[in-house]
């Protein structure tokens, strides 16, 4: 009959395996935070660009309506 390798029954988790899980979880957390910050920066840039375009369009329309005095 073949001998069993390892410990039979319930065994505590391998400390190296737990460290690897914690390391992976920390990497995922950092990546999630970086993605969140990038999303906020991109949304801010887009909204500022839209506001700038709307403001310049308003100025162009206002300038088009000003009558020019001719001598």
C-alpha cells in the first residue's frame, strides 16, 4: 500500500502560502487604488475640457452679436 505524504486531516495553512495570498491581495489593492485615481483624473480632465469648449463657444457667439461701428 502507498504511504500518504503530508499530514492527514486538518492542518494549519502553510505560512508561505498565506504570505503569497497577502502579497497578491496587496498588489490587487494597490492596482485598484491606482485605477480609481486615474479614473478621477481622467473625468476631471474631460469635464474641464468640456467647460472650456462651452466657454469659448459662448465667447464666439457673444462676439458675433456685437455690432461693428463703420465710419
